[in-house]
C-alpha cells in the first residue's frame, strides 16, 4: 500500500526538448551572422582550393620522402635521402641560390620602378586613366605570348636588336650563349611584367596619405623632398612591406621566363629551382626529388617572409616615439 502511494506521488519525468540549447544556438547564429554568411560564401572556394591545390601540394611534399619514378615503379620510402642529396648536389643548391638572388634583384628593381611610376600616375595629367591602364597591361598579358615577342627581338639572325647593331656597324650578339645577357633579359622581362601591379599598389598608398600632413609640413618650411622624406615615405611603410613580401614570393618562383627565354641555358647557368623541379617531375620523372625540392623552396620562402615581416615590424616600433603618461 505504501509502495503504491509512493509511486502515485512520485514526480512524472517526461522527455522535454532542451530549450536552452536551441536558444544558445540561435543567439550564436545572430551574434555571428556575418561570419556564417562569409563562411557559406567562401566554402566552395576553399573546397575548390583544397581539391585542386591544397591536396596536390601536400602530396608533393609527402613525395619528398620517397624514391618514385612515376607509373614505371612503385614508390620506395627512403627517409631523408632526397633532402640530403639536395644539399650535396650543386645542381640543386646552386639553383636555389640563383632563385634567391635573382628574386631579390627583381624585387628591388620592381619596388623602385613601381614607386616612380606611381608618382607619375599620381600627377594631375589629362587622360590619366588611360595612362594607368597602359602601365598595368603587362601584368595581364600572357607570359607565353610576351616571351615569344622578346625572343623575336633577341633572335640572333633576324632579331630587331641585332639588326640595329648591324646597321650601325656592330657585331650581332648571340644572346643564348651569354650568361650575363640571359640573366639580364630575364630580369628585364620580370620587371616589365611586375612593375604595373606594384605601381597601382603604390598609387593606392600615395592617395591614402592624409593631405593635412603635407599642409602641416609646408607650413613648417618643408620642400618637395622634405615632404617626400618625412611624410610620404613613412606613410607608405605598410604598403612597402606588402609589396616586398608579395613581390619576393612571386620573384623567387620565377619559372616561365626561364623556360621560354633561355631554357635554363647556357649550360644551366640561368636554371632556377622551380625550373629544376619542373624538369625532375615532368622530364626525368624523379617525383621524389621534385617533392623534396618543393618543400625546401616552401620553407625558404616562408622563413624569408617571416624574417622580413618581423624586421619591418620591429623597425616600425623602434622609430615610434614613446608617449609618456602623466603620473
């Protein structure tokens, strides 16, 4: 009897929906609405990148630990042998060093030339929109087509430059057999190709500098060069950091101009690391060595980028005047 009464008076537990969980999810969705919309928009692009670029990149890095000649044989795990060979074989470490100094040279010239072009584009000229478009045309043209135009200019027998040299009584130059001229024309083409993009970014930076700073400098007696030194250049430091990093990453990976203009010659003296990776992968089918070289190049680019960014950030901090708080 007492047991029956206890059962009757016991509270009845029914399955109840967790309202608090739904409420918290709803609040989260409202609070992060913009982030969720952005994720929905970017997710197809991210998935596309993972399929076409992310996975092949990781697979290429993974190949560096194998000896594999493609479908002719099965991969053989060899630990770090490919990486050891990279630093023992001058064919590879010289190509890496060539990529670094050639990329640095192209970046430096592009940085200066782009800044000069941006100053010209910032002048109040008639038809400046067309003028700016002309500067950017090389950046959007096909590398294959434009390198062939350069090759026509540099042809040994009927090239425009050699025909001009013949007309003034000079001997024609065999450009393909000269290391100096091979490097020279690779640098010229790379700067011509990249100066337009750098100039537009410089131009955006020039137009973002506060006009009142120039007015204040003029009141203090600063001339044209004084304004450039104390107003323009300090205001463009973040822009310069961005241009240097992006240009250096692109310049170190120079490949198409070497392939179509010099072919790595003469005697491999203009061969850069990306060109060597291409030859290992698609000519010699040495996929393991190509993967190891790719990983080493990625590490070099990453370390160089981080080093320059930290140096730029520290220099900005050291040049900032500390503000003393009143006690």
